C-alpha cells in the first residue's frame, strides 16, 4: 500500500477515474469532483488529487486546492485547502494515518504553510480526538457552513409535503395557482441568473461571485450531468433560480437567487419543491439546503432576530420545509511552520 499523487496529466489516472472514486464513496460531495477543481483553477487556485492506492484502486483520497499567499512576495509560499474532504474511512485508523502522511508530505513539497480541511462529518468527539491526534487544531475560520439543513427525499411526495409547515405547503400550491412555472435553465439564462444573484446579495448582505464564475460552474458540472439550473418564472420573467449539484445519491443547493418583485407569488417555495422532485428523479435520497446560522446548530430553537439579517432570513425560509438540522465538525488547520501560524491564519 502506498501514497501517490494522481491528476489528469498522468497516464495511469484521469478525471474519470477520480470522479468514479468520489461518486462511489459514502461521503461523495460535489466539491471533491474534478469539475470543482477545474472551476477553482480558473479563479486563483490550483487543484490536485492525492490518493491512497492499492492494487491499482483508490482506497482513500482528497482533492486539495492550493493558493499562493500574496504577503510573502516572490517566495512560493501557499496554503492548502480540502473542501468537504478528505474521503477516507475514518473508522480505519491505519488508512487515515497513511492518507494524512501522504497529504502532509505533498503539501510541504508544494510550499504549503497550512492545510485546512472541512470533512463532511457530523460533530463527533471521537473524530475530533482523531484530528487532534493527527496534528490538527479547530480553525477560527470556516469556509463552508458548519450548520445546514438536510431533507429526506426517500419518502413519497405526499409525505414530503406533509413534513412542511402548513404555510409552506400553501405557498407551494399558491405559486402554481398564480401561474409560476419551473423549468430547467440553459446557457442563455446565465446572465440573468448572475444579475439576480447580485440583487439577492445586496438585499441579504452577502457577497456573490462574478458572472463568469456561475457560468463556468454550470458549464463544468452540467456537461457531466452533475448539476442543473432551475428557474421559477411568471409570464416569462425570472423571479427565482438556483443551481443544484448532485454527488452519489445526494443533492446540494449551492447557489440561489430571487427577485425583489412579485415576491407575493412565492416563487422560492415552488422552486424548492420542484428541486426536490427533480432530485428524486435523479435517484437522490437526500437534499442539502446548504447553510443556516451556526447558532441553530447549537440550539435549534434559537430565536430569530428582528429584523432577520444575514443567514437568519435564510433559516426562516429553509426551516419550513421540514428538514433535519445537522452540525458538522467544522474546519481544522494543520500548520507546518508553527512560528508563522498567526501570519498564515
């Protein structure tokens, strides 16, 4: 058993092999697919897959993103980041140790001062002890949301509707009665979607990507059938839209936007409902609504402030669909040069 670096330029391994490994893994996630690495490589990062190989098969691995630290001038000093990974059997201590040994060795060779990981693992004392033993410390900064809401899609549609709050069921049906329809988007819709994202970011006070970023995400993921743009519209006007990605048997709500007009038609409610239905047709048994205030992960009955600024408004909307609040173990950092840890962070 050994550790070797694999990437699309090597003859023995390509993106197809890597993605096949990711998609069959129990913790499969879109942010570990090669398309995500390609996307980030076009926006300031370099992506590399590190894998533990045995008899030609990938047992465990991680897609690592590297980025140069500008404060260090011409020196090739970088940070390394593993979003929603690594993909490893955390019950197998020898596999975990071997993979981290390879990751640490490669990250050092690449001039990384720090490795940040955000595994798709629920908050768990045993996992945290394992990470501490591997030299990681809880990070002061998460990149991905630590708390989210998962919807169980295994049930039939009547059951899914019954799990919603009564007002949410009413709004889903109201939107349909008022003539709001949902369709799959195409390349011609991406510019309007990006403008709608800007509107949503300004209204809810969060940052958004440039239009080129959303376009490349859609191009890279949709061509492999791993993502779709869904649009809720009324009289041919886009009122709400979202991009959802799949990995394995799960769906993930990554980007969403809504207009400031005709909000009384409840386009967001019917859009999420049709997204659930779309995901079920793809064989998905769960849907990640992707991010709510972390206070909710600590106390599901946390009081929503008035006005519900930031993610609190998002939580007020998402909680009505009847999902389960899940809190992950969060981000963990391993610093290779402790003397520079403060500067790196």
